[in-house]
C-alpha cells in the first residue's frame, strides 16, 4: 500500500489531496506494477524552489516539469516534485487541460519510480507508452484529480 503525503509551495496552485491519494491508489493497482509499498511524498513547487532543487540534484538550474527521487528506506517509496507553472505553460501546446498536464507529470514521476527511464530512444518510447496507458486508465476511472491555477494578483 502506498501512503501519499502532499505539500504545496506554489501559491497559484490548488488541488484536492484526497483525489491525489485516490490517483496513486489506482496507479498502484494497475497490472503494470507490483503492489508498491511505503510513503510517497508529492511536492508542488514554485519556479524558484524547482530551479534550486534541479540545480542541486541534477546540476541544471533551469525550471523543469517533474523530478523524481527514489526512496532509500524500506518505508519510503520515493518523492515526486512537480512544477505547476510549467504545466500551465505547456498545457495549451500539448492540447490538454491544466489538470491533465499536471496528471501527466505525476504519472511520469510514478513511472520513473517504477524503474522506467527516458534517456535513450527505446526508453523514451517505453515511457510514452506507459504514460499513454496510465493516462487512459485514469480517464476511464474518472479519476483526474482537481488541480487549478489561480494567479495571485
């Protein structure tokens, strides 16, 4: 069983934590995956925190969409850090709603924590296939979490 905890550092972003927890319960039940165990921490980051984390752990100071950190202890499955600002910027180009773009980043992070990579062409194809399968699975279950962008004036 996966225990999900969420933290939000982006003031313009809002979400329903119960729906995020339901999302990961569904992902954890999908036949593609073993029944993962432990704590999964989700952080929604503002651009500054995202840049800092990306620089510190990946030696790249640019803002990125999602980062993952596998757990190092038996009771910690891992961490997923998402930058909702990037989702806001990319949603229209990707012909998705803001919530779907954020969902894609969460799924991408989940796939990384389950061993998929996206460096070589064959890995990228496998990642895109996994994303497509899981996006459709979540849509079929009407389980896209409520996630909104409300800019602060």
